[in-house]
């Protein structure tokens, strides 16, 4: 969540923001209601970003795990194939050389 900590505004900044008032200023209740909506959106998106970051991390780990299993499996298959090939060569070529 380090990227979120680098953002300019935090939820607390929005909540604590005080505006100067003037004679013909904005309706304070309307501004507060709007800021409350902004805070809700801000919190929602922060949570969503954190969820996506966790999911991304989980998928990276998950992606790496099958690779290591697949590599072990491939090595075993390759070994088995080479062993069978060697046995076949001995069976085919070994007899030819002993017959000659």
C-alpha cells in the first residue's frame, strides 16, 4: 500500500478540511455532504486498490508454483524417454552388432 501513501490526499485530509467563509460563500451543509460522498468514494477506491494489489501478489505466487512443478515433471518425463530410447537402441542395434 506504499503507492497509496504517496497520494496527495488522505481520507482524513478531506474530512478535516476547513474552508474560509465569506459573505456570499457556498452553503456549508451542501459542501459537507459533497465532501462526505468524496470520502466514501476515496475509501472505497483505496480498499479496492488494496484488494487488487493482494490479488496481484497472490497470482504472481500462484504463477510461479506450477512452473516449478511442471519443470520437475518435465525432467522426469525426459529422463523416462531417454531411458526407453536407450533400451530400444540396445535392443535394436545391440543385436545387429552381435549378429555381424
